[in-house]
C-alpha cells in the first residue's frame, strides 16, 4: 500500500527536517485558530498538533488515496509560562531579556493521522528539551531583533539561525527545539505502522 505524506505546517524548518531525512511529501498548511483548552505544555502542544492534522485530514477525507498527515506545534516554556511568538518587537525584547542566562524548556507536539481504505487512525506524542542561554546584553537583544528573526519564532529566537550564538547548552533533541523531533517521529511510526515507510526507505532506514 502506497501512502502520500502531507506536512500540515507552513514552517520551512519542519519542511527542511523532513527533507533532511529523505521523506517525499507535500505541504498543506493548516490555517485554523490556535485556541487551547489545556494548560500543561505537553497537553497544549499535542492538542494544537492534532488540530492541525485533523484540519487537513478533513480536507482529504473524500479524496482517493492513502495519506500520512503530520501536524506539529512548538512552544517555549519558562517558569511554567508558555511563550508563543512575540506580539511585537517590545514583546520580543521582554522575552529574550527574561530568558537571558536562564534555562527554559521547549515542547513540540506531533500528531500523525493515517487515512487509508476508508479508515482513520491517530497517533499523538510530544518531546521536550531543556535549553540554557548565555547572558545576553540589551544591545545584543536589540541588534538581534533588528534582524527580524525572532518575530515568527516561539520564544523569540531561532536556534537554527542567528539565535544560535546565544545558546549555551541543550539537554534533549536539537531538532525538537528547531520544531520537529524527526528521530522520535520515525521511531514512533516504525512501531505504530512500519508499513508506511515501505516506499520511502531501504533496508529499514530512510534514504539519505
């Protein structure tokens, strides 16, 4: 059975990570509201990830073919406060000043919906990592904000971009902090439905 892989996200970082491990897929960004009914970070990211995957699944429910739909959502958490994308430059400055010299957590929820032969199955999980930052001066924060990189990033920084210079250490999966724990995704799906990799891998591993 052949499956079409769908990434339910417009994030170029998630797209790059799936490309990195050799998956063939197409992008169908979910556009739904990111309202939440949960409070704990792990439940929040799993709920948002599933909503994204469900939105695209509903669009494809009457389409012929078999689909693997991947939704994901990432939040930064500091002292139990969930930090999303900054509202403006002032907000980005506030957040980066707060994270300076501290350790925070990054949670990514992943939800995979399998549509095949009129059936639907869902598997959702999350990954978390601790990120410690160096002390960042106000001047460095202002200069970084001027690059515009923080403005569409949870926690107001991009670890895969210029924000990398502020990162002291990571305890956990680097790719999880970027936005998609691809190794965990592969391991989870290999246990859940190993046949979905049949046309995407050789000798049990993804093509590189």
